[in-house]
């Protein structure tokens, strides 16, 4: 299944959700549980929008308490942050965060 300019993305995600949810529920023995209950799609509109999402994605493991800070994030295997450190350097990532900050990095209560 392919998509042009964001058309069809909800249908693609819905299909993935069905397949993944059924498999995970089968593994866990939990029938009917939603897996992607907060899904929404978004087409990046410009450079600012791209880097705001870029920073938000890298900050998610911190926000949700999976790691405590960006130093620990470098060793977290379920995030692209360490790859970007190797590819572009910590200074680049710091500059991106300063230019396009994401305020909500506090852990959920």
C-alpha cells in the first residue's frame, strides 16, 4: 500500500493497527485492547514544523520516564537520537532544540 502527499495514510495506519493489535492481544491473551489509541497523522509543512516534530520525537522517552535526560537518551536503543549524535553531532542536536524548542519534556504524573 502506498500514499501520495498524505492521501491514504489513515487507511494504511488503520490496517497496520488491526494486524499489530490482533497479534499483540493474542500474545498477551487480552482480547479487544486498543494499541494505537492516540494515533493522528500529520504532513510536515516546512522546516520549522519538521524540526519541532524531530525534537518532540527525541524528547518522548524523557517525557515518559524511559530515560532521565539527553545523556541517557544516547544509549536508548528505541530512539533515533544516538544515530543523529553519530551522524550530525551533539552540537547540531542542541542547536535544533534551541531553535525549535519543545516545552513539554516533564514526566507524566
